[in-house]
């Protein structure tokens, strides 16, 4: 068995919908060589080693669709490629990534498989594949393998590269509302929700509505207090101090106990509470001054710190902190007691996935211990309770307990500072009693607050904070989408895409076009090289100045890159001509057999992504394309030059929309009524030759314009001006049509040199 190996041949990063699934995946071709003759049931001990090393595999249902289904396949006999798929998915799950998608399929070459797994982050996926291969080979050859050690670098990479929990919960809420998202940084939490002009952006718990001025104000604690106090928000008495002597003087003026903290710190660093002596104030000042640009001394408010999350002026979650204590046993030091009694809690950890942090003896804890006559190495007597930390241990959800008056105070504080999302820290004895009745106060207003304490509270139920943020960004009924028109097929994609773009331009839309001729914004060409690819389409979706996007997708794009968009309003398939394309790189052959079916699967991808409110435009004269009609989630409009084309005739009889040529005229038919638009001779793009493929291209574009709800005047003017070098095509749009299109008063400059209508 020593010669058995698994070789990675090539890999494709499919960053959008593909023939496999909707989310991004990595397709890796693996060569299992001699292992093709050794299914799992012929490798002694393989099942036992895999199930022992990765016990979570018991949850993989596989095609039996039952718990333990995959391991059952291993017992019965399955091949190395399929096993590697499940091993990689389990490793990704153990590293902190969500549950993923996996498929393994044979190629036409014996022993070579296409291994497909979810691609949450390319670097993480590559590392998971490498570790998975080593683990599987160790299991096959019965050599030692330290799973925990092998996974550790993957966990670190995921923690560094994948979305943080706050951002991930917002993205998940957006997905639940079918709002698309695009990650804008490879290793950051800047995410775009929606496309083009309908987009919004988030960065963890900040949004494009979060004012930079408001964020700056929130960092300045003294200024924040001044502003919210003027609005009637209760705040602790206090002032900024210049040095340790001034800090002690301020404490004397205010009266002990006091709080010492940086004027612009965060995450509780350098904050010391309930100080009762000048010596403690001097020590606290020395540390606090290093954490910020200044130091505040404030009256200490009796009670417990609470964090109230306000989104869009509404309280959506609240969490309460608590004292952290340990109990002496007469044997262990304070540090040992912390490690054994506190830090063993599985909710505590060093990553963002842990709702509670590891407790360390920092400067604040040392001061707290000194008050009790202890230090980290002291051994408390048995039964003695030792206070380690007073606040910032937010573990208890208390949303349902918040008094309406306190919720209103928190909302007011956020509004005064100007934050759309704010973490309001207040101190009181009982959050269920108005602050005014118990001497409570707001002590901080935080921009970009952590959401983890509300997503995974130590005690209590999680709160839908991500949903609240998404609902604040997008009103009910909004989905962050602009009309996206995808054009796929073997031939004719570019002229169809350009004509549809021309229609939208005439309709007054700020249209972007990514096609083989380049990238266009309206009539201006901004890229002359081929833009019919994932990058070209993505550029349009990232552009806030785009109202509609037309994106051309060939077979190589779908197979090698994935679509640039998750779903589209209109999906067009012009034709499927195996003899016209070479897709052999993806093991797709022109005729016959299993791989011919995959050719059809390539172009059905464009139909699979049509929204339920959208429309597929299909060539009824191409039987392979016409068959896609039953796969579409939305409406289907068929087109063909001959109205008697069987598929189109049946579609029309069923009362469905179709576009065809009758008596030399382009016609629209909704199943009951026929509308004649114009003569073929009036369409410059068709020309005198009136080639069938050219006519089909025009019909496809007309059908798309109809599906988009464009007026007949716009469509007719569009086909009559497409291909002409016109400085102002609006001049040919009838006045009634201009009003219908909303472009009656446009005064557009002429840019003949950049005219995308010139061929």
C-alpha cells in the first residue's frame, strides 16, 4: 500500500453559481491512481481510523440521507475521492466554518475525479484540501496522524480570514431576506449588501449610515457625556484630568468611590472602577493614560454594567455583566483558581467565536487583588471568595427585563451622538427599574459594538440582532437588487447583450454592460478588452452608479469561474451548439454519453439562477434550450423566427408569452393577443441578408425588453437605432415613448468616439 497516493491535478475557483450549486465552490481534479482498485472496504482498518480521528463524520448523511450514512458507505466500499470530500468538509467544520456542500464525480479518465467543496475562503479551502489529503493517506497507510495539531493552522487561518461572527450574522440575515452580498476585502469584514445602485455596505456592526463624526464623538467620552447630558440623559459626574495629582483632586471633589478611564479608549482597556483611595487613583491613572489621549475621573455608579444595543433608534438586545470571583481551596494560587474555576468554561476562548473571553490578571485585576491583600501567587484560604473583575463580563441576556424608560434613554443617547447602531453602556442595580429611580447612569456610547454577546450569550436566548440591522438598512419589500440580465449560449451572446443594454439606455437607466466587446457604462466604453467574465460582471455589481447590469456569460465562464451574480431578473439562453465551442478542458465532449449531459448542465445554470419574479428567455428553435423551460423558477418567454415552431406553438397555446416573426414583422404574443412591433426591414442589425441567427438575436433581445417591462416605443426605437452611429438616439424616440420611459427631458452629451452602438 506504500505507493498509493492522491495527486491534485488542477483546480477551479467558482466564485458564483455554477453547474454544481449556487454558492461559491472549489472544483479540484484529483488523481487517485492505484487507489481506483482499492475501495474503502478493501483497505483494512480504514473505517476504524477515520471514525476515530474524525468522530463528527457520523453526522454526514451522504446519499443514504440518514445519520451515519457516509460511514456506512465507507464500510460497504467507496472510493478515495468521495472519502476525501467528506474529510475536507469535516475539517472545515472543525475549523469554525459553516456546514458545507460537497460532490465528487468521475471524469472520462479512469481514476480521475472532480472533487467539489464549498469555498468560503480560497486560502482556507486550499489548506483544508491539503490537510485532508494528508489525513486520508495516513488513514490508508495506517501511519500516525495528529488531527488536533493538523487542524490548528486551519483554525488560525479561518479566524484571520473568514467573516467575524458579528458580520456573519448580518450576512446570514441578509441571505434570509434573499439580499445578495459581496465581500469587499479578502481578510476583512467590509461587505456589500445588494447590487449597484441598491447596495448598502457594512463593516462589522457599522454601516454606510454610520456617521464618521458620530463615531469620532463616541470615542471622546467627555464630549459624549456633555452632549447626551444636555439632552437629559443621566451621566456620572466627572471631568478630564491633566495628571495623577489632578486625578486625585478630582476624586476628592467628586467623592469616593470613583472610576478612572481613558477619554477615548475601548474594549474596557484601562478602565478602573470603584476606586476608594488616592493611591489606587494614582496607579489607575498611570495605566489609563497609556490607553488613550486623556484620562477621565468619574463618580462610580452603584450597580452592574449593562450593554444595550440600539439599532435605528430601537432597543434590540441587552446584556448584563457580572462580577468574576473564585473560591479559595487553601491549595491553589489565585492564578490557578482562575484557570481551574473560570477559564475552563467552554464559552471562554481567545477567538471571536467565544462569547466570553479568557480571564487574565491585568492591571485592573491586580489593583482589585491588592485591595483584598492578595496577588496572583497568593493562596486564598479555603472557602474565601476572591473578587477578580467587577465588570465587562457580559454573559447574561436581559433584553426582556429592560424597563421601557431605560430603553428610551438608550435610544436617546444613540440619537444624540448620531449613531445608527450603538452599544450603550449603563450602570444600575436593576435594569427593570427606571434609572432615575435608582441613581443609574449611561457611562459610554460605543460605535461598532460587538454583537457576539447578543448572538451567543453565556446565559439566555440569542437575539436576532443581524436581522434588526438588515431591516434598518432595507425597508420591507426591498431586496438590494437591480435588474441583472444574464446572457448565455454558444453563439449570439454579444449582440443580444448589447441590444438589451441599448434598450435600457433608451429607457433612461444607468446601464452597465460586460460583454466580449468590453465593459460599457451607458454609451461610454471603459474597457476595450474582453469583459465577458466573472471580473467584468462583478465590476458592474460593485458600481453604485449602475441601475441595471447586462452580463454576458460563455461556457468557459460558467465552468471555470462561476456567474458574477447569485440570481438575475432575466436569463437568456441563445442556443447550445456543441460543435461551436471547445469545452474539453472541463471534460465536456461534443457528442454523446454522460459528458454531453454536462454540456446541457452548463447552460441550464443561467436558467437556474432566474428569480421567481424574473423571466427566462429561451430559444424555442433549439430543442436543448427549449427543454430548460420547465426548470425556471420564474416566467418563461420563448422566441423563434417561425411562429409554428412546435415548442413555441405549444407555449403560446398554453397562454404563455412568446416572440416571433409573422408576415415579415416582429410580433409579441401573450397567448391571446398578437402585437406587431415593426418590420424586419426596419431593423439595421438584421440587414438585407436577414440571416436566421441574426433575427433570432434580435428576437431574444426584444423578449428581454418585454420581460423587463420596457414600453413598446422604447423597444421599437431600440431595434431601429441599434447598429447606427447616432449622436442622440433619443431623437428617434416618440414623445409619448419618452414620457413612458421617463427620459423626456434628458439632455445627453454626444460622445461619438465612445459610442457603443458603432460596429
